[in-house]
C-alpha cells in the first residue's frame, strides 16, 4: 500500500497501469474506505496530483489513460450515488 498525503491508500504503482478502469476502481475503493474524505474530489485530487508531479516525464499516452480514469471515477461515483438513493 502507498499513501499520498495521508489522504488515499491504494495499490502501489496503480497509476502507471495502462487500464483506466483498474486505476479508477483501485482509487475509488481506497477513497470509499477512507472515513475522512470518501468523495469524488479526493479521488480526482489523487490523479491530478500524480499528473502534476510527473510533469514532462509523463508520456502523452499515459496522461490520456489517467484522463480516462478520471472519467471512469465520475461514472463509478455517479452509480454509487444512484444506488444510495
């Protein structure tokens, strides 16, 4: 497990995966289990933090995967919100 700023715990190196659904699900599972901030904002912040810190070292291809992962996160959280209604 890896911790970023004590906000989210998730599988190590998941942000380097080439599967946006795997990235989104791993981060989503971690934020749901986090009692301090189980929100979409925390999950999005995790991806944005990684993109910003990687900077020029992040390939265009991997950045595209991470942007797709953010879309997956929106879908997952929307589905969960609808289930809780």
